[in-house]
C-alpha cells in the first residue's frame, strides 16, 4: 500500500470509521473501512416549529462510515484481496483466522 494512503487512512477515524487490525494468529494486517451507501435509519436535527421540517444535520455528520466513492481501499491504492461483506468486521477477521489456522498449521 502506498505510504500517503496509509497516512490518510487513519485520519479523521471518528467520521470515517476506518481502522486497522493485525491478527495475532496469522500476522496479517486488515484494513477495515465501513461503507455506507444509504441514508441513515433515523435523521437527527431540529424541527422548525413553523415549517415542521427537519433542519440541521447534527447527528448525521459523524457516521463512522464512508460513501463508496470515498473509499481508499482500492487496487489503485495498492490494496490486494479486497472483499466486502455485511456484519461485524472483527467477526469476519476471526472467521478468516480460524480458516487459516485449520488449513496451515
């Protein structure tokens, strides 16, 4: 992976949700980037008493995920074995480690 991408990957993690995990079993480093392609389940802000419309976007600023177009995990940025899935990234890492342990030890 390119060095400048690694530097950007770990910036602003409260907003992006990106994090890095190094497996103690395999030594593999996993780069995790939650992707959010939809609208939030609940919108947060203030209801204007006159128009009865939601104003502001306070609770939706720090989503802990990025849009697909903002993803840094691409082949162009030097990543290999890129996968997407639904569910917990830590559970997926654990599942992969168990497969590795079973097949290579």
